[in-house]
C-alpha cells in the first residue's frame, strides 16, 4: 500500500509538472490567463518548481516530526487546494498562485513518499519498488499530454478547467489509501515506538513473526543507525549549514538538486 500511495504521488507530480505544456496549446486557456507576455508566461510556467523550492524547508521537518504519512497527506491536501484555485479562477495571477501551491504540495509528497517506500519495502524488493515509483512520473506526464489534447474538443472554458481539476484525483485516492498504509518503522523507532515498529517489520518482512531472523537483524540495525546519527549530530543544527562558505555552497547544490528531482525525479537516477 505504501508503494501504491507513492505511485499516485509520482503520477500526480508528472501530471502537474507537464500540464502547463499542454494547456498552452489551448487558445481559451491563454485568453483566460490574460494573454501574458513572455516574462509573465515564464514565471507562471516556472511556478510549479518555485513552489517545490519553497517546500524544501518545511516538508522535511513535517516528515521527520510527524511521520512520512503525515507529509504525504499534507502534500495531497495542498495539491487539492491548488488545483481548486486553478480550476475555478481566471487570470494570470490566480494561475501563478495555484501552481505555486501545487508545487509546494508536490514537495511534501515526494519528500515523505520516497523514504516511506524505501523504509517499508522488503530488502529483496526495495530496488524494484523505488524504481517503480520514479518511473511513474512519466505515466502522469503522458496522462497530462493526452488529457489536454482531448479536452481541446470541449467548446467552453472547461476545455482547460477539467485538466486542472484532474490534478486532485490522484491526491484524493492517496488520502483514502493512506489509511491502509503502515508508518515507516525507522520513523517509529526514532520516536521511541519500538514495539509498533517491530510489528510493521514483522508484518512485511517476517510473515508476522517478530522473532524472524531478518526482522530482528533489521530492527537492531535501525536502532544502531539512529543512535549513531544522533551521536554524530548532537552539536549540529540547521544553522550549521550556513556557517562556512563550503557549507553554504553545498546547501545551494542540495536545494537546486531537490527542486529538479521534484519536477522530474527519474532524471537523477
């Protein structure tokens, strides 16, 4: 279920990231956003990535403090809100704001979704599971292309509004599916919920047997890794990233790379 939830996340990202290309071929849409000049159109097109960039700070904090599922749920609700703004408003500024909101939601989803799949998937299937969610970006992109093409035949503003509204569909499915997903065992252990984490590992990696050799090994390995990380970062905080020129340079690289990954995660494989 965690893989399915993140599959919808990547389909949504692929759809959102590619939607603008198709909409620009629709004369009704261009008129609805006030026939923007090249500069304004460029900002509207880039707004998705800019919104994702804004989410670089709050999204990891939510995923670490409240859990991977909470991050995915927040992202889904934010994207639904952004898609409603795009669907039921007109004007370039409204479209710009809607795309910023959708990009912000995509940041939450991708930052929470990837770790959830990697931390829940069985070691034997982890490579296939993580590869599957990344390739689903293209499914969303293809759906966006054909949806915008087919909607050209609608002789009203719904020729573009329906394309924006569809952005909410994968997220609505996610919000339902998350109820049936387990939380990341690594996150649970980091919050002191060892028994619950052991139950998740046993359920997915040991056929329900908490004494399974693989389950016991993974459980201890996660606990030791978290303890080592805490010891290594005991005197480090977020401001450490900006204390030296080298750290600031690395932070800039991370931010730029994360923004590109959210727009098309498969490019980084």
